[in-house]
């Protein structure tokens, strides 16, 4: 495997312009002859398919849910960044670029991040033209709020439903193309495998989730926009159907997987409260604009609170520890996510946690006093309501309880400047690629990246790839490669089901559900490869995951059969991939003997508990290559060269 | 807590379907409704080697619109302004009988158990529920100021999650709230006005064609909409429709 | 069956428009009815009815009214049937959503209204078109002539009916008298004043009418605001005002009808 990031020559600010000026194009008449498969209808997938369809390509788009509008992007609350400088507070492309690189702890590729910042403004223009109802001020112009890791207000938002509105915008554009016939929609279809012909991605095998039938689709290029793999941890802020399988089957077919250990833990989620819990709910980061985070200063107070003998409102001001404001006076409650999460964990591990012991307070009493209840309600009303529905507590009266949870995966399929993976013709966009966020993503940047990839990057770079594909003619789905891929998928399904038939004969005692194993896997990963990792915990995790996988094959039970609507089978298929992915995440975490962004190795920290990078040894992207089930993967390094930016210690104090 | 569940079971679209009764014990009041079903399914699989109850869900935080169960006579259950995934067991009484049915409407056929096919909604949007734009070549976002109250009203209408509770609740299985919300969202914005007449015409024709009923101003939709979309949006849809019938700017 | 294609909203708008037209008529009708309460031997009320029966334009409107009613009914039932078809398989649990009950009753109250209207028509309107018999009066000009040319007939009429010297009207004839008068060359027409006063003296009839008005009350209580909604005039600003106006309208119309019926019964 040879990594070529294909970064165009020239000064950083001119790279993208130069690229566009010299790339190859496909003439309009030929576009109709080229087929493209897009997997995923989130921001990245929907925007890419809509743009490619409008350009004249033939697009087939797939999603698991019953409608493209339900992709997990819909759940993003807080907002989307763009260097518009509408607030005249000194924002610029350059500053957004710097913030993102710094936020990512100097582990992202300069050229990609610069391009992202460069097209960010156009995203907002595009969305407004589509009718996305962004918040406005009384003069009728667009409003902004500030987000973690930035000292300017550059975040555009639509109430607490920004992701929803952006996705509905893209979904509208997609719907228009579907109506025009340039895009064909396939819902309730799960991609099961990638078909590679002569080293190029030429199609996919999907399972129709309603009938259970396996179907083949062939195309000149495939775009993977299937989101992140946060559900590896079982409990996360991701949706139930979010999964890593689509990316993983591509990895198996030869696409390198980069930086799998970079997992983002979001500081403001509703704490876990029971075993039966199926997911964690995010409370938008925007809450940190006005909410203050604290725990009791005295351990006795924390204990009394946990025992239910004391109420948070009874603790006087001087006995509260606003630890973020204390430790990071410059950024205060608005430090980046990884920093805020670790600080919460530090306090709870030290015995100052409230609730179950794994929670801190997010208090709005000051904001309510300063701004009035009405203003607070206007800004955060729906979030408060959501919190109350779940916890039965009123955040206007008593502080919210929050705790960090798995939220986003910076790691993903390795892509070059053109967003092409190491398999030619296979592109990855959105959270599915290893992205522009380095070791930590700043708030409101994932939406920006997904839409940048789909609207403004892929439509250019894919043409560069497709320009010479007009000569190959229609791709056939009946070649031996397709036969083999379909047979392999069938075999995988049979393995899972055969096992079940056996279990059934043995009676209930030995049976375990898929969820049972997924929960167990999640616990291992959270415990030993979560917010803090060290050699021992990772070694332990590796062993436990292998054991669990063996156990899974021995006693998992999937009811029903493969030729019907069968959610248990879907989950099992994904879990099988998670076992392999888990091993890779652990290996990657093990090999990266430094702390950076979301990856915190307790062996590598400063005296006051901050991350300690090792730029000498680890300033690179780790791209892993699959070697077969149970085999350790090989790693290729893509060195990160910083020509433009001055590398510094990441400091938010 | 302890419950007796009566759940609609139907193997596939062609099967007849029937209610099945399941007793369930030891449920925490803090458990969400879908988590309660997870627990039931775990038991069904483990103890009875039976096929679990199928139900649609994804985000489990009330935004994707995927979940939707008709619980004891109310879409999304006995609480206002929430989706099924946001319903918690503390809203029930210990020992309650809980009847769980799928959405019922001609354009929403059952796929399995409690899962229905809502692609009819996508088809309505495809008929014209968007502003025609192509990527790039649009003006700067601040070129057209929009009065805040208009933008806010558009946002309220746009917050529809496409769950279909309005159809499920309506005695006529009418999709007017869903269509009204989209038509309103776009008609309230200057960008959306250009295609307004055409849009409303196409969307309503599609809605009729797919077999949704028509509105009789019963407002069950408004009462059950998890996003509290108001009936005023249906009124605006009617107004837009009249405008489209008599207006000149329709293709 | 090949029904003409009318889009769902258009159908609604038609039902609403016809309903609104009928509602205007009701207000008019109810106000006019108050004249029955005048103890003038029917002078004013019958004059009004006479006016309604004379001019072409009014006659056209009368046909329009009947057509509107029938069309309203046909479209409404058509809507109700297609709406039922939109949910071939219903729910096991009855619906418990908070709704405007009025709307759910609308078809049934509508059908009841139709039934009551048949009763009402037998009492009044059918008399006019000669389908059933009732009370009659003779016109002014004829009566003047009769007095001089055929005093016998006039005396007969005066004994069997009532004579209003001021207006030169003979009123309150029964159907047997009608034949005698017609034989004498008099032109007669229905006497709704006496007809009403006779009918509303009977307890079961006024109970039936009060039921009728209650049903109308239900139908309109929902219908009034609904028309605004259907026409797209119901918005955030005036929503409340429309509801209130609807209540006022409905009560006023129904009370006016009821007052006449009850008033007559108690001899007002
Ligand atoms: C609760 C929450 C809040 C967030 N808030 C913010 C925020 O405020 N700002 C911000 O910038 N970012 C936010 N993020 C992150 C951001 O929403 C996501 O990173 C981003 O939306 C991912 O978009 P995507 O298009 O890559 O993938 P997704 O939106 O996850 O879409 C994945 C798509 O792929 C499909 N798919 C997956 N697997 C398969 C398969 N095997 N076969 C077929 N289809 C498949 C799915 O059906 C779906 O359509 C938030 C994330 C969460 C979880
Ligand atoms: C005096 C006679 C009547 C009057 C004044 C009247 C008035 C109205 C009004 C104002 C509406 C509201 C329209 C809307 O929802 O926009 C309405 C609706 C309706 N009417 Fe009548 N109506 C009368 C007789 C009838 C009769 C005889 C029927 C017989 C079936 C009937 C059936 C209905 C139905 C079913 C509706 C509801 C239609 C809908 O909401 O879609 N009405 N009527
Ligand atoms: S209008 Fe409300 S009930 Fe209807 S689909 Fe939208 S969110 Fe669901
Ligand atoms: S599961 Fe997404 S709204 Fe309920």
C-alpha cells in the first residue's frame, strides 16, 4: 500500500483554486453515461447525490432508514461553523483554519482543513437559498452564536435543530433530483459489501431489509457517506442504526482505515441511569454558552448529594467548584470537548461527582438571573424540555446533570485530497472518512465538513476520476467479482443464522441476544479504551474483546430467518464487524504512545493533567491495512507536514 | 412496574395479523417506552425463542421521526409534544394494560408488526416540497433579510419530523398537517415564493393520488404532533391552494 | 363509476362555501322569523313571505338555495366516504386524541339536519309547492274585488278565516276553505304566520323543532370557524376572534329560532 495524499502544489491558500483550474472535467453529454453509487443519505451523502445528480450523472442512493431524511445528521443540534465574519469579530478563513487545526491538536492535514474553511461560507449561502430557516436577528440578518474552541461567533444555527434543518435542505435538493430522475432512491437497503473489479470500486451488494433479498448494483464510482462508528461503544449519542460496517467492509476489501483511536467524547450528555439504557442523549454544546459547570468543593457535600440528603441549590456559592473556569480562565466553560470531558472525569474520579457519582452540574441559575427566564427559554427551551422529559427534573429550578459520552469518530477511511480512499473509485465523505478534524473535532464542524464534502468537494474531485471512465462503458453486475461478493455475503449471513439454528435445538438456557454482546463490547471499550487509556487497560481490552467474540459465536441467537424483515440479523451483521473494528481501535490506541485530542494516554500527560503530545514520533496519520480475520493489521504512516501553521502546545488557559 | 401488553403482530405485509398479549414485570419508571419494548424483546428471544416485536426507531431522542406507535388510542402515547421514543414509563400506572398498534392508513401499509411503510411522505416531498436550487451560483446568505418573526414561523413549520402521527391520529388519515407544514415553511420565506403556486398544487395532487383522506378540521393532528405544529399551517395551505387555483404564476 | 375529479381541498372549499351560503341564509331566515312574534294577524310576516314568493330574483335564489343544500350534502357525504376509505383497517383502541368533537359529529349532525329539514318542509315549504295542505291566505287586490262582487263568498271566508280590514287580507284558511275560495275565483297562497302559530302550539312539534335547532347548533358551532380555516383565513392573529365570533353567531341564530317556537307555544 502506498499512501499518496495528492496535495496540490502551491501556497496553501491557492491549492484548491489551482486544483479546480487544472482538474479534468466530464462533458455534459457524457455525464449521463456515468453511474455513481452513493451510500448514505446524511448531510454528506444527500448533498453529494443531489449535486452529482444535478450535474447530470446517474446516481443511485441508499440508506438503511425508511426515508433519506432520517439519517443521523438529523440529530445535530448546535450549529454549523462558517467563516463569514458577519459579526465583525475578526473571523476569517485563516482563523477558522487555525482554530480547526489547533482544535484537532495538530493531527489534521493542512491542505484539507484550509479548503474546508475556504468553502464554509458557500455552504451557508447554499443552505439559505434552499430555505433553511437559520436564526435571524431583529434586523432580519443571520444570527450567530459561539461554540467551544473558538473566540469568535461563527456558528449558524436553527433553534436547537440545526442538523435537522440542514439535512432537510439537502433532502429537498435530493428529492428534486429524484423527481427529475437523475437520482434513484433505495430506502431500507443496507450495503453489505463492496465489489472491486481490477482494483477499482465497481459496485455494492445490498440487502433489502424488507424482503431480505440480496441485490447488486454496479457503477463507475462509489461514494461512502455512512457516518461514524461511535456505536462501537454501544452507549453513545449516535442513533441506533448508526454503524461502522459499510466502512469496515471497504476496509476489508483494501481501503485503509485511518486513526481509528480518535474518538470524541462529548462533555454534555444526560448521564447513564440504568442497565436497560439503549442510548445517551446529547445536550447541545451551545448550553455551555450560558450554563456554568460545577461540582461541590467539599467531598462531604458531594457525598450528601449522592445520598439524596442535600440539594444542589442548597450549596452556597463559595462551596462550589467551577472547575473549568478555575482551570481554563481564558476559555472557561467553552474549552474544547476533549478538555471539558476529561475535566469532568477527573472530578468524578476524585470523588466529587453528583447523581450516581458519574455526573456534574450544568447550572443556569446565573443566566436566568442575568438574562431573565424568557430569554433563556427562547434560547434553550426545547433542550430544557427534552431534558425534563427524560429525567423528570426541571432545569429552570435545579441544575442539569451531565456526563461525557461517546459522540463522534474522527477516525475513518483514509482519503486523499480528492476524498478518494486507497481503492480507486471509492470515495468517502462526512464522518465516514478520517476527516479534517485531526485528533479532536470542534463543535459545529462536522456539519460543515459533511456539506463541504458533498456540495463542494466531491462534485469536482470525482469528475477528475471519472473523466476517463467514459471509455469503459456500462459496468455489468454479472461479472465473477459480483458473484463472489454476493456469495461471500450469503455465507456470512448463513454463518450467523446456522449458529442460531443450533442454539435453538439446545434450548433457551444457552441463548444470548445480539444486544447482550453489543452491550458487553461497549462496556469493555468504554472502560478500557474510552476517555483515558494506558498500556495495561488496552492489553486487557484486547483480551476481553477476543473472549467476547468467541462467546458471541458460541451462543448468539438470531430468531427468524434471513429472508424476511429481521432487525436482529441486521444488528448481528454489524456487531460481527465491530469485533474486528474494536481490535483495530485498541491497536491504534496502543501504538500511539502520546496523548492528543480525544486520545488520552494516562502515561503521557503534563503535571496538571493536560494532554502531552509527542510531535517527534507521532506527527502522522496512521493508516491501517486489513490482513485477514484475527491477523494484526499493518500500518502505513502519512507524515503531517505543517508548512503554514506554527505548531504550538494546545493551550486554552 | 408491571404491565400487560397487547401488541399487534403481523408477519409481513400480506399476513393477516392479530393481537398478542404479553405480561411484563420489573420495569423501571425511568425506562423509556422503547427500552421497555427492548426488554420485552430480550425476554421473547431468550425465554421463548420467538421473533421479537419489530418496531421502527433510530435516534431515540425525538428528532429523526422514525419511531411511531399507536399506544392506548393515541399516536406517540399519552403525553403531549413528544415522540414514542421520548415517552417514559412513569407516564403509566402500575398494572396498566397497554395496547400497541401500528399507524393505520391506506398509504402506510404494514411491513411487519408495528413497522409501516411511510415512503408516501417522501413522494409528496418529491412532488415539489423544496426550493429548486443547484449547487453553487447562489447569492450571499445575507442578501435577502427576512423579518425575524417570519423566519421564526418558518422554523416552527420546518420542524416537522415526518413521523406520520398526524395521519395516524386523523380520523380521515389526512396528511394535511404534514403538507401544510412544508408548504408553510417554504411559502413564508422569500426564497420559497417563486415556486409557491406550483408547489402547493403538485404536493396536494400527490397527496390525493396516494390515498390520504381530506381534512375535516378535526385537529387531532395538531393535538398529537410531537413538534407541536399548528393548524394555522393547514389554513395557510388552503390559502396557498386557493391562490394557486386562481393565481397566474402556475405552470 | 366515473366521478368528476375534484381535488380534496377544492371539495372542502366547496362544502365550506356552500355551508357559508346556507349559514347566511339561516341568519336571514331566523331574523325574519321574529316577525311571527308580532300579534298583527300575520300582516308583517305574511307580507315578507309574499315578497319572497313574488320576484323572479328571489325565486332564482330559492332554487339556488335548494341546490346549494343538496350539493353541500352530496359533497360532504362524498368526502366522508373517501375519508373512510383512507383507513381501510381501523384501530382496535378507540381514539383518545384531544379533538374538536363537533367535527367528528359533522356528518351525523348534517344527516340529522337533513332529516329535520324534511319535517320542516312538510310543515311549511311543501305547502307552498302544493305537496301538502296547510293554512292559506288570499291576496289583497282579490279580496277587495271579492267583497263587492261576491259578498256571500266573502262572508263565508270572514267566518272561516280572519279578515284584516286594514290590509284587506283574508287569512287563516284551512284546506277545505281553500277549495271554496278558489271556486269563487280567489287566488290563494300559504299563510305561514297562522301555519306557524298553529304548529307551534303542539308540544311534540316544538320539541322536535328544539331538537332540530340543537342539531343545527352543533353543526354550526364547528362549521363557522371551520369555514375560515378552510378558506385559509384562520391565522395566529385572528384565530381566537374567529372562534368567538363563531360562538356568537351560532348562539344568536339558534336562539332566534328557538325564541319564536317557544314564544308561540307560550302565547307570546
Ligand atoms: C446528537 C448529535 C449531535 C450533533 N451535533 C452536531 C452539531 O451541532 N454540529 C456539528 O457540526 N456536528 C454535530 N454532530 C455530528 C454530525 O451530526 C455528524 O458527524 C454528521 O451529521 C455525520 O453526517 P454523515 O452524512 O457523515 O453521516 P450520517 O448522517 O450518520 O448518515 C449516515 C447515512 O448512511 C446510511 N448508512 C449507514 N450504513 C449504511 C449501510 N451499511 N448501507 C446503507 N446505508 C448506510 C444511513 O442510513 C444514513 O443515511 C452531532 C452528532 C450527534 C450524534
Ligand atoms: C341548514 C343547513 C346547513 C348549514 C347552514 C350547513 C353549514 C355548514 C357549514 C358552515 C359547514 C362548515 C364547512 C367547513 O368545514 O368548511 C358545514 C360542513 C358540513 N356539513 Fe353542513 N350545513 C347544513 C346542512 C348540512 C346537511 C343537510 C348535511 C348532510 C349531510 C351537512 C353535512 C355537512 C358535513 C359532513 C360537513 C363537514 C364537511 C367537512 O368538514 O369537510 N350539512 N356545514
Ligand atoms: S406534522 Fe407533526 S405529526 Fe405530522 S409528520 Fe410532521 S411532526 Fe409528525
Ligand atoms: S426514534 Fe427518532 S424520533 Fe423516535
